C-alpha cells in the first residue's frame, strides 16, 4: 500500500500580515486538486485560545480528563489540555489524520520550508533571522523583493505548484 508521508510547510509573518488569508487560498486550491491539508496554528497572542465553557467537552477536561473527543455528523473536535504541547506532538496528532500536507501557521523559527509575509520595512528582519525560506510575499511594492506581491495570484499559484510537487515527491511505502 502506498501511503503518503505528509509534507510540512510553514506560513510565517507578524500579526495581521495575511497568513490566514494566504492559507485559505492555498487550501482551496489544494482541495480542488484532491489534496488533504491539516493546519497547525500557533496561538501567539498569549493565553489560551477561547473555548465555549458551556460545552460538555470543556466540562470533562475541567474535571480532569486529559482530553475529550467529540464527534457529530462527521465533525471531530479534540479538546485537550496540558502544560505545553511541543510542535512534534502537534505534528504527530495531525499526521494521524493522514493528510497530504501539514501547514504550520506561525512557529517562525522552526526549520521547515516556509513562506514569509513581509507587511512593512520593519518586517524585513525576518528574511535574515529565519531559515529555509522558499518564497517571500510582500505588501509594499517599493520593497522590490525577489518574491511575490501579496495580491498577485501568481504567488499563490507558484506556492500551490511547489506544494503539489513536494506532496507528489513525498510518496513513500509505509
């Protein structure tokens, strides 16, 4: 049986740089090409992401359960809490869903291939601080970067093409 090891790619940039919008565009195009994507988002704003405290899963975890899985009509929600989750743990969980691609939103300083979003001149430091940058996307045309203007669909198409090739190259026998 041929099973795909998921390709892992990062979309990074500072807050409000367009990461989520770019990811949405990429996911839509990959889905149209029959590819399954899982996104791991780093909640970088401090504190815990909000949860509905009226739901049973919240109550179960608050009572001491390590995790609560809720499924209904094909939707699966995992609510789990511990002091800290490593990126490796999050990737292992995502891999269980058998995706073709795992997209990391954030986690800037990891070593995976990445796209960097540059909103303003101050963000240019990321191009020197980060490793494994495959493509920058920029907001200010005056920056004259070797990459893509954020509103140019050619950049999204290039990124999707790159990801499709990497996904195809990643087929391995498991």
